[in-house]
C-alpha cells in the first residue's frame, strides 16, 4: 500500500522537530509553491516572528516583502536544475541591521522522485564579511597614502622641512614616533625614554589620533610622508 502524502509530511515534520529545531543557524523547508512548510526557531526569530506566524506563508512575501521570487531564489534554481546549490547573500532584518549568510539549498524528493520540497539552511558569515570590509578599507587607505608618499616624497625643501610638524605632535610624541617607526615596542620605548610603559602606550594612542591612522604601519607611512622624521635617522 503506497504511503500517503499526509503520512510523508507528518514524518518529515517529526524528523525536523526532533533533529533540526534547535540548530543555531536558520533552516527552512519550502514546498513547490514557495510556501513555508517548516522552519526552525532561529529562522522565525530572525524576522521577529514565531514559527506559527510563518508556517504556510509564501516565503518571498513573508521574508522579503516581494510579490514574486527574487532573481537569486534558491528554490527556483533547485526546481529548474534538480541539483543542490548555494549562494552568499545579505538581507536587512526588521530592526534595520544587515546580516550576511551563506545559504545552501537541497532538494527533497517524493516517492515518485519529483522535487516536493527544498531545504534551505544558512551559515551566518556577518562577522567575517564586516572584518573583511574593515581590512579592505584599511588597505585602500594605506595604498592611497603610499601613493601620495611616492608622488610627493621627493618635494623636500631642506633639512628643516624634515622635522616640520604637520600634525601638532609634541616633542615627546615625535620621539615616540621615531622609535615606533624604527620598530620599537612600547616596552622598548619606555626604557629608551625613561618613562612608564603606560605613558608610552598613551603617547602611541595620541599619535594615532593626531595622524588619523589605526596602526603602526600607517603611522610610519604618514610620518615619512609628512616628513616628521628623517628616513636616514632610522
């Protein structure tokens, strides 16, 4: 006797409730009509809703406020190709926060080997994306400063210009900058200048703020560009 569709669906729901409910990443199962057949708490919670609020609703209407599937819809791709697929995408949550996740879609077949559902699960990569964006921005800024250094580095008007202070650094901060550019640590700077390591660290932070940089490499580039130190002294 063939197993009924209702029986298959009930078994699927039981399996999902048993093994997938408490996953820390969002997971949903979408039927061939784009309706949400099942979703775990994490998926519903992302949209500030309960599971009861979303089960049976059309996924693109519920999750994205659209009136049709989007161009990157994984359910559509699975229906067309019959194969698993994945994509990295971002979405804006109700509170206005943007998150990124890597989504993978896997077809679930019925007894006739037709695709009855698509299971979509995501792995959050927001922290990874934000870190990469921050690093890319720092690299672009550093490349810009290096370009400026190469472009204007030979415009010195004499030895006095080599000491010219373009950033309101104090005499002590110039000393710290010189040692920092030479690769000295805060501990080494404190011993060299007979100051505490805490004071040396405070000078370094002040230098970063005045030069508008985030690390020692950028500070060295700016120091050379603005001729705050003489390269031959390093």
